[in-house]
């Protein structure tokens, strides 16, 4: 049974979501004291979080950032804010999906199930063994990259992006494929969000001493050039 934490100050909506998820076998906890959200998070140790943006005391973006620092559990934002800038901000802070209110229970359940499968089910089976290419290794359990004797931490989306590129090393991966890899509903994701994530991954590789590994194929996508991985990590 997976534990779901709902951070939503609308008690009626929280109750509706709790009942809907309960029918599918989820154990659901709603935050009651919004002065102790982080304490509740640490006590529940949720496998997935449903997070509203408009909250008392601190907004959902703040909690998204703090939750992601402590856990790799999927975070699904549920918000009445439908501006693309808010969706981009949420994803850049570590959210896995963004659901705009009002939404149907069927859509919510489908997205929760998809996030659980991706993180803990059949789609996560490859997470046990680190992915390596030459002297670069990715550790999905710790969300870290190691190159020669250097390490760097990656956000969830940075890790997914780099992993997909490495799995298809020396081949062009289209922007559409990368968007689908990072977000369930890529149709509602601004294309600039992918560009921002690629830039961040390049910066992380630079920290490891890897330069010019991710090539831009204008109008198509990106390519990970394995020749950029030298033996000494220069």
C-alpha cells in the first residue's frame, strides 16, 4: 500500500480526493496543521505528494523545494493557477506533474497511478543497477553522477534527462521524446522548460569536468557525444 500526502487547505476537496484514492487502495493523509507541514511530511514519509500552491503561511512552491531536498517521491501539484509560468516554476522546483483545477477524479487517479508506476513499478526496474558509459556513472538511488573522482547531485528531471541521453548515446533524441520522458502530459509543457533543463544538465557535467557532451541538433533534439568523455575527466 502506497502512502499519499495531500497538502490542500480546501477540506472538502481534500476529502473528495482522499475518498477517491482510498477506493484504489492508497493510504491517504491530509495535512491538518499548515504550520507543521514539513513535520507531517517527515512523519508520514509519503510515497507521493499532492500539493496545492495557494496555502496558508507558505505557498506550495516553497514546500515543493523543501520536499524535493528530502525525498525523491513524486510530487503532483494541484492548483487553480493555470499560467504556464507557474507550471514551469513547479517543475523546475522538482514537481513531477501539474494538474489544473478543476479536474476530474479519473484524471487525478490516472496521473497518480502513472507516477507510482514510473517511480516504484515496472518502469523503475532498471534503477537497481547504475548506468555507466566509459568513466561516467549515474546512480539512480542517490540521484548522483560520478566521473573519475568527481561527484555531483542531480534533480529528478536532470537525472531523467541525462539518463535518456546516455541510453541513446551518439544518437539524436528528439525534443518530443525528452519531453515525454520528463513529463506525463508534455502537451502542456512549455518547450522552453526542456531548454532550461538541458542547460542545467550541461552545467552539472561542467562541474564534473565534462565539456560539450550534449550537442544541440537544431529543430530536432539533442545528442550525447560519448567522445566527450575522456579517460581523465579533463
